[in-house]
């Protein structure tokens, strides 16, 4: 006899993930391309930290919800310099600083808009993949020094997206070592397929879409 099992709710899934990762790790709900119903369900479950890949989609999702207490929006996708003003006014954290040109654009955006400067994380291209955003490991120290000397807000940490065809543990360990060496508290790494490993390697923030929301809406 086939017994039909019910799909867990977003709230139930979130509770299970939080129990698994512990209090020291922040769950970032990746809300790109999610329906409004799923966003509401996540909010009703108590989720308050959300990651978005694109500025325009984030505006559609969150402009009318910015009043929600304790809501934290994090940009986790590549940022074009012409979107800098929109980004600094919308996001609390930008995780994808990866070049000096973008840093300069963000500084100017804060000056022009008068926005409170978001916290920044530096995205590191740990696999030196030419097609992927992120500063190289060799160029990381110079970018960090420039950011620390010029950014009016906080430089909080580092993030990475390991190569899809490589064991992620190596890249998680590289990122954690950089964070420790340069006294950066936030280590954003790990997604739906590898977040347990990322937590074991020292992640402070994990970015989950499918693992939290289920299969993405078409």
C-alpha cells in the first residue's frame, strides 16, 4: 500500500534547518524568483534574513515590506556599478564587492543618496574561474585594504561560490582561512547542496533557496 506523505511547510523546513545548523550560523533565505506566497510563508515562520541576486527583483519583493521589524536584505549576486545607488538604499548587506571600481561606485552612491552605508563582504573567486565574479586570492589583500581605508561602513567578511565541478570543502577552507587571517567575522558560504559541509568548515552564514523553499516556481 502506498502511503502519501505531506510535503513539509516552509516553516517546518526552516525549523529543521535551524535545529541542524545551530545558533551560531545565520540562515539567509534566497528569495530570487520565489512567489509572493512563499515569501509570506517564510516571513510568517519568523525568517527575517533574505538574500537576493538582482537589484530590480529585490525592489519588487521588498520595497513595500521595508517596514517589517528586523528585516535584513543581503545582495548575494553580482552588482553592476550603474545599480550602486539602488543597492545602497535597499540592502543592509552587500556580499559581492569584488573590484575597486565597484567600491568607488558604492562610495559615491552613499555620498549622493545620503543612505546609511550597508555592510560589505568581499566575494572571493577561490577557484580563479574566469567566467565567475569575485576577486582573486592574490588580489584580495589589496582590495580589502582599500575598502577598509575608504568605505564609510563596516567590512564584515568574505563570501564564495565554489566551482561546480570541484570538491567544495577545499574552497570553504580557503575562505575561512582568509577570514581568520584578516580578522573578518562573517564567512558566507554554503548553499542548498553543501551547507552542512560549509557549517563544519566554519560558515557563519549559509544561503539556502531550494533547501528552504522547495523547488523553485517556474
